């Protein structure tokens, strides 16, 4: 199944038997979608906290429960694991699963360092298994609609992108807002622009927890000339999910909280060549504004369908491990810049292609 | 007259006789306000372009017209000049006026370099004349209402400020968006926070005119710990004038385009001390939202009244030359950072106090 | 438990054993809330459509299922029924339940005619059982916050109320939009104003289904002088849930779709007595706007808690049968006006007090 | 010049010499536009209040002033008058001007009774002069854009129109809100729908001044089946200028206070014919939303241009006396309904065609 297209033969293969590891906060969403997905088979849930395991099991009749991860790994009936635990544990759990011959889906970010992501990618290649990060926004209809507009050239050259992802909460004591919210915007930018930023500079502040940034302003310069700004914060008077994409032909506002998530503005500046007296002639153009109809498909459902297809057919998922690696490479560059008070950092270009 | 309070004795002195220099785009607004102001006397307008001079004179019956600046300087009946010409000419026109013994009001920014601003300040001191930059927002009721909230401690510690000042147009062929729109936000930040940013980093792009940035993302770190982000652009799908001020006690949204320009959110995070097990306890607080009534006074009117008072009584205007200097010092630091692709630049601290 | 206050002793009594009758569209919401409610005991669900019954049972482990209503009535372990079937069946189902000695909760409107509602009220009295209509908005925090403002006199005299409840869909082939959406606004108006409208006039149109109004404009005049307008429609470009309450002291906007559901405007007109020349002096007052914090409690949960308390303790629920009767009396007057093209109809005042 | 099209030959005729009568509140807008209009010649202003006359003269250099209306009428150099006085004086001033052989433009409403409007129309015919009411919205670009959509059949059958025109103030001691704001919406409805309402019912309240309605809810039924609701009020927490036009094919929101005054929703309900089992099949359609670019022309300028053309060439202006009569006929029917507490009143159909 294509990540964006509608399923043609989604039940043409045997349902994949999956265990969800970690069912505290996000895991139950995976469980619910896997149970509704024809491409997935009976679901196992695994968590060390027995009371949480029990509670989720009650709400999802039919799941098998398991307190020990080792049992999951040892069970030949389980083909794949979906890891929804804190970021710091991603590497160890994913590596163990790959070594046990399981396919692996990991909630974003793939791991807490680029080096570890590279190890996981190598392990996956060695064992011939799928490794996929959960960059859910790559399956969001508005994100894909905008990607289509960009790739069709409708927006012209992309001058810049400016995005704000802020709200009040939820602070995480051991994770920076950059690593928590940042992967969303970075995966979207990579998916839209199909290039890595070359230079990164960023400032942040740890307002509530010491040494845990909860607000950050990130600046990016891409090789093509596109620049981007990303504002991330857990401290804000109201929720904002607003992205402006300004192209030479048209401009787009993407607002995930709105009933009209995509608005296309036929606006821009037309510049004629210098005239006799060397003066440029500018004309501002303000045309129709269109809010195209957007599908209401649940991104997570489509993402897990893509995972199952990758497992069964060996295709590369839209949210690929290579894209997941690039996201982490950029996050590391951001962290280096933050540590130096906003210095310009180069993103260590991965040898992998997106 | 206090810049913010209502006039107590506004006609207690002889009206100031003022010439407005440059009446193309912004100048007519000065003329209109000066004509309505009891503290100002008969207005002279000066512009080399006779047809523009004529057109403005027709709309403002009673003004005297003058094609040559030298005549203005030579006229002993004129006590002060208001300079509303392009930035590059500010220094020469202001210096000549000060030397001729006139008081000087200059549209923002005061001059195109900090060195030249310092020269003007010295000239003003030498000749005992008022030198005042036109940072109009310092006279805007919502800006002052927020300043009062900050200084009364209502917002608590200011964690960060994030602001967007974007719209479609108007490009200026010889001026960066940083020097055109930036002085507004910088003057507001200095006025609110009463401190200079210590470190600046910024990226920009010249999308339409070559070598003329029309979009810029500016990051600031202040000594107190406050950080700030300023987005400036002449390319945007819709006009945005939105500033979020996030404090430890309350948060404020300032939106100059809204019927409710100031919104105060009684929201925040309460963090208790580490408990037995070393874990912090977070509580999110979301209380009432208040849009306080804001006066509808025209900032420009109040600004020119402050200028007249400064001329007559020698008081320091709210929009002081020192603040104008600091704005230009920060702009220069931003330009240095832009030239180096976003490097961290230190603001060369002026010896003047705000 | 008070309908609005927080529960003090909510588990001080034996949980009520309830059967939900009709689990197609709305019924499952009742089931979910009853299962979470400490005041309610094991839940039975009853529906003739076995496949629907089965589907709901799977999602709500622990419920007992029952295909025949007669079994529910015959089961002495079931103390109360919640009827969530189409309006036309309310009377028969409720009457049978009351005769079988059950307490009865009926989704709004109580029945399809005032005569039948009166019969049900008499039956309930005869058998000493609670009869309660499901006017959920009486348990909505914003509705109660506004009621408190009105009753505390904060808004002054209520001049008028204007409300729009429109969206695209869902048409019902056998029910007018007046009987489907109207009970919401009528119950709110009665709850706020504590008086019945004396005169009703209304127009409507059946745009899609013949003889089934899907848009209606209702005008009401109350004895106190307050007037009200209610716009109801299943045909609208976007969802609107907007009520303006204009009082002599303050004005309120209630918008159920907004993050700020209640906004209080300290605005109004002050009129001094006629002066010497017989002229009134008007002053317009525009003060602060406050969005008070509103609890996020689920109205349905609070409503069912109130039902259980009424069953156990004999108290009158906030959403009383008398209020339900008055709603239907007004609906009948609206229908009479519609039939005559908008004539002024008097509401046949019920002998019951609210 | 066509009211909507751009001028082809606007200066093909001799400018019309016009006197503006009444320059207190609205008159100065007429003066300003007439001075900018190439089709209008030197402007005379006439008002009995000498200080007001003087003040307006100072702001509009070049106008001739006149304290006595009789002088205007006696002056052969004045070809036309624009009457901007209170409604009660319209009839007498307009009749005198027509009798003196002047062309007449009257601010809406044309007169305070349909009988008087008919007299004026007859007088105009007798003297071969243009009589034109100032229904400015007929020259508003968004109103015309919507008219074009309706007439091109883009919206399909017009099911209903719902409009709110409310704000805080400005009360007028001797005029109902129905006669003050109502002409705007009535002229727009007549212009769009090209039919008179057949039945009118309305309620109102006089909240501030006795016997002067300041809030009113008007219901209309048209012969074609279209129904309409108009809410008018000088008491409202915030300004609202919102009109929903719901058609069988598309729906439109017209909001005169928005940057996007017209929004076209490709939404609706598709109903298939009854199937085998007699059930209708409904499908809800929600497609793109388009905010078409709207010209920014000033309606008043275009209106006065249309008047000048009518004067010179004898064409019928878009805002015709016949339309002005129909507006007043509807207002009278509304007043009859209000007097009877909301009774259904028939609009006495004028013999004139729109």
C-alpha cells in the first residue's frame, strides 16, 4: 500500500503478528489501530507495569498480554514489534528485536544518537528486517497535500518555511522539547523539501526543569537557498500549529488545529527586469484563497498499514529509517548549536539517501 | 506631557514651530498630527519634489511650503525639524539641523550606523538641542499596557518573547527588512525589558531584490536569561503582528491587528521542589483570559506631543536618542550575524544608559 | 449530588442498576458514562437489532445484552431504564417502564406531544418513580456559568438572547429540525430565564426532505420583556453554536465550539434622564472582556449522576420532567406557528412549575 | 457607467454640478467622493448650522458653502442635489428640489413612507429628472460578486438567507433600528433575489430609548420559496456583519468586516430519488472553500458615478427609485408586524417593477 494512495490490495497478504512494547501513553493508540487494521493479525501487548498492562487489556479485548520483553523476542509467532517506550530505551529494545529476527517499528525519534541509529540500520540490513521510525506526519493528509503542491511546482521556488509548534505542556523531565516536538517538524521539512539543512543555529531556554529546554528557536539554511525557522515550546498561552510555506508562485498556511488545515494563497511579488533607469518594477499579486478539501484519514492507521506492507513485501516505507537517521543528525546539530549559545553548525551529512 | 499619561498642561507653553522634511509616504501623517496638536505651531513642509509638495499642501491648508532644506535651516522662525526621508539621508539632514540650532525628530532608525548616531547625540549635546528618534510604538497604548504589566511584576519573570511582523510588501530596493521593520520590535523589546540583548544570531534571505533581505529570523539572548525571537518579512500570505510574552506567572498575546490587542492569560506551570524520590511535581494552571480595555489614542499624536514637550522643557522623551542608539547597535550586530550565515554576535554595548 | 456542584457523597448509596434501551447512535454514550459512574451499577443494553447489540457489547465488556424490551421490564434486578430510541417511540417505552415500576430517563424531547408528556408525568407520580428528560445542556459547565451570572444580576436586565445552532447535517427523515435541535436551546432558555415564552412566531423550510423542516427561524417574546431568536438548521456552510445574551449591564457570547466558550463583555449603554431640552444623553461603555475559566466536566456524566441521585434519594433532577414538558409545549406552539406561515402563537401554559 | 463594470467613458460628458445638503455625519463622505469624481463638477455644500458648514469647508478646499436651501434651489448652476439629512426631512427636501428642476440623490431610505416615495417618483417623472436612493451596498464589490454567483446559477436554488447586522451603537432617538440598518439588508436581498418578500413577521424591543426599537428579528418568505432572516441591533458585544446564503449547490458566507469578505463553500446535500423501499438516500458533500479575490473599489464612489451618469444620460441607476420604494414598502410591513407583536403581514406589492 502506498503511504498516500488508497489501499489497492491491502488484504492480499497474511496479517502481520505484532507486539506493542510500552502501553503507557502512546502505545494504546498503536494497539487500537492495529486491531482495526486488516493487514495486522492478533496483537500482543508488553509492559513491565502489570497494572497498566491490565488496564489496556480490559479496554482492548482480544489482545495477548506479556510482562517480559524476552518472551516477546522468544515467541516465534510474533513477527514484528512496535516500540513506544521512552526515547532512551529505543536503541536497546530495537537492537534486541532485530537480533531476534523481528521487524521493528520505533516511535520517533529512532534513537537518542545518530551513531545508534546507524547501528540499528546496519543490524536491520544484516538480518534482512524492516526498521521504521514512526514519523506519523508523513501520513497526514494535509502534509501530503502540501507535498504534492510543492512537487508539482505549484508554489514555485520555496523561499522559506516558518513554523510554530507550541502549547502549554507536557514537560518531560529527561527530554528536551527539541527532541520531543522537533522530530515532527524536521520530518515534515525533509519530506517536503527533499534535502537536508546544511547549517543549523538555535537558541533555547530551560524555564521549568533545569537543563531541559522547554522553548527553542531553530534556524535552518538549506543548500537550495530555502531557509526555515522552527519555534518549539511547551510554554504558550494557546496551542499553535502553524506553518507558512512561502514560494515564488503561491503561499500556503498549514494549521493542524483548524477545520481548514491547508489554505493556498495565490499571492506573490512579480519583479520585472531592470528598466532603462536601472530600477526594478515590483507588483504585488493577491488572488483567490483556496482551502482545498482534505481527507480525514487517521495518519497512524495509514502509517501502520505502510509498516505491515514493508514487512510483508520488503518495500521501503514512506517513513524510512534513512529519513529517521537524518532527523536525528539534524537534532544533534541543533544540540551542538544550543550548547554553544547559537553557533552555526553543519549537519554531518549521512551517506544514506532519503 | 508624559508619554503615556494624559496631558495635564499641554498648552502651558508656546507652540513649537516645526518643519516636516520629506512628505512622500510617511511625512503627511506627521503633518496631519502636528496640525491637530495644540503644542505645535504653524507647520512648514519641505520637499524637493515640487509636485508632491503641492499635493500635500492642498490637502493641508495652512502649511507653508519650502523646496530647499537650506531655507528651513536658515529660517529663525523654525525651531525644530521632523525628518521623514529615507534612512540613508537621516544623518546628513539631522546633523545640519542640529548645527543650525534646530531641535530634531528623526523617523526610525535614527541613522544608518551606530557611529553616526553617536555623532548626532554628541552634536545635540553640544548645541543643547533635543534629538529624538520616532519609535512610535513606545507611544502605543497596548505596548504601554504590557510594559505596565511587566514592570508591576504581574507576568513574573519573563521567560521569552516571540514575535512575528510579516505581511506582503512593501519592499524597499535599498533597505533590508531588518532595518525597516526591525526597529519596531527592537524598540519595543528594549522598552519592555529595559536591557540590551547580549547575543544575537540571525538568518535571512533576499528573495526578490538581490542583496536586500526581505525575510529574516532573529534570535536574541539577554543577560537576565530572557530569550527572544523576531520574525520579519515582506513576503507573507497574510498580515501578522503577533507577539507572545511568556512569563512565569502569566502570559500575554499582543496583536496589533486585533480588536483585542492585548490578551492576558492566567496560565503557567507550577513546579514544586523535588520530593522524596527526587522527582519534580508539575502542575499546569489555566485560568481566566482577560482582554483589558485599551485606549484608542493615536501613538503618533502622543509621540509628537512628547517631542514638543522635550523641546520646550528639556525633558527626555520616552523615545530617547539613547534608546535609538541601542536599536541601531543591535541592528548592526544582526547584520554582522547575517553576513556570517548566522554566527553569534555580541552587541557592542553603548556607554549610554537607556 | 448537585447538578452543578462537585460530588460530595456520590458513592454514599447503592449503585443504580440501569438498562439502556436503544444503542444505535446516542445510546453508546450513555453506556460509556454509566460504566464510569460510581453511582451506577452493572449496565444492561437492549436493542432489537442483534448485530448492533453485539457490536456495542464488544466495545463495552461487562454489559449484559437483551434483545427484548419485555425482558428488561420483567427483570426485577433492573431498577431504571434510559431510553435512547427515536422520539416517536419515547411515550410507549417510557409508559411501559413506569407501569413496570422502573425509573425512567428519556432522551430529549420527552415525548412527541405535550399531552403524552403530561400522561407520563402522571404515571410517574402514580408509581412514585423518577421521570427525567435528557436535557444535557443543563449540565454543561458554560451553560451553568452563564446561569450563575444571570441569577447573580451581573448582566443586569436581560434585553434579548440571539442564538444560532446550525451545521451541515444530520437530516432525519421523520423529524423536524425544530424537534431535533430546538430542545437544546429551549431547555437552555428556560433554565437561564426561568420563565416560559408567552408568544412564539416562526418560519421554516423543508429544503431536502418534503415536509421535514431543516431550517427554521424562531422568535420568542417573554413576559418579562426579554425577547429571543433561535436559528436552527441542518444546512450551513460551517458549524455555528453561538449565543449572544445582551443585558443592561454586561453582554455574553457563549460558543460551544470555542476554546473560550464563555466571553463576558463589560459593555453597554448608559442613558441619563432627559435633560433640560428633553434630550436623553447616551454613553457607550466598552470595558474589559473576560473569558472565565470553565470546568471541563462531561455534561452527560453529570446528568446521569443526577439521575441516579434522583432515583435513590427522590430529589428532583435539574433536568426535570416539568422542564421537559415546557420544552414540548413550546415546540408545539412553534409547530402551530409554522403551519400558519409564521402566526403569533401563545404557549399553552402548563400548570406545572419549573 | 455600469454600476459594476469599470468605467468606459466616464469623462465623456460634462461634469455634473451638485450640492450636498446636510454635512453633519454622512454628508462629508459624499463631498469627498464628489470632489474626486471626474464626472462631478464643483461641489456646493449646504447646511443651516454655520459652524458645521465652516468646518467641512476648511477640510474640503474648493467647495462653495450655502446656509439656505432655497438658494441652492434657486441657483441655475446647480443641476443636482444629494440629500444627507435625517430621514424625516427627505420627502420635503427632495420634492422641493424636483419641483425646482434638480436631479435628486437621497440617502437611504428614500422617504419615511411608501406613499411619499410614490409621490417623489411621480414628481421625478413629471419633471423628467433622476431620483435615486443611496443604497450603497448595491455598489459594493462583494455584494456584486455574490449577485453574479447567484444569477449564474452557481449556488443553485437559494434555500435561505440568514443575516446579522449588529454592533454597539449608534442609537438614534427618533428612528427605529429597522429603518436605520434595515434598508441595507433589504436592498441587498432585493438586488440578489430580484423578488419582493410576500410575507413578513418581526419582533423587536426598545431597550434604551422608549418606543425606539434597537433590536429586531425579521422573518421573510418569498414567493419562490426562499426564506430569509435578518437580525438588526445597536446592542451587541461585538460588531457582526455576517450573511449566510445557502443554495442547493453551494453556500456563501459574506462578512463585510473580514479580509475575506466572500467565502464560497462547495458544500451541500445530494438527495437521490426514493429507492425500492421508499427511502431517500442522502449524501453530504464538503468540498473546497474559496475566498475569491474582491475588488477594493469604494462603493460610494461608484454609486455617485452611477448617479452622474443617470443625470447626464437618462439611464436608470442600479440603485433605482423603484428599488427604493420596495425597500420602504417592506419596512412598512415590518412596522405593521411589530405593532401587532409579530403578526404575518403581506407586503403591499408596488405596481412598479424593480
